């Protein structure tokens, strides 16, 4: 296994890692290396240790979220929150306008009803006298 050390990160360049497109960007492999070395020290055959390290690294890069992943999610949620606030404000504005319109219509209808009832009451009283 050929390794390069660069700023506290061990970059694996062996064919079993370098062949993966994700590793072409020099992803740090210090976890895989540490696991590989621990397995070798525990007398695990190198091919088996390499498969375990490869499997772990594959799972870690494909299944676990990294800090940059979480930051992207946070940005997406903040953007989504801003969109929802804008939408809610627009909805509130439209709702307020609708309520004011309904209030005006209800006032006119109640005024018309009161006028009709007052006219009916006056007619009934006039007929009873």
C-alpha cells in the first residue's frame, strides 16, 4: 500500500482505493489506515485487513454525513425557512385583504337586512293601526 502524508492526513494511493472516483480527489484515509494498521498488528492477514478497511471507508463516505454535508443541509433549511416566512407573510396579507372585503360585504348585507326589516315592521305597524 503506497501512502502519502500531507498535513495530518494520510492519502491512500493503492489501486483498491485510488480506483474509486471519490478517492481521486485525495480524500483523507487516516481512519482506514489506522484500522488497517490495527488489524495488521492483531495478526489479521493483510488482504482481509485491507477489505475491512475498504468496507469501513466505503460505508463512512457513502452512509455518514460529514460536517460539510450538515452545513449544506443547514443552509438549505435556512433558505427553506426564509421562503416559508415570505410565503406566510404573503398569505397573511391576502387573508387580511379577504377578511376586510368580507367585513365590508357583511356590513352592507346587514345594513340592507336592517332596512328591509325596519320597512317590514313599519308596514306591519301601519296596517295594525
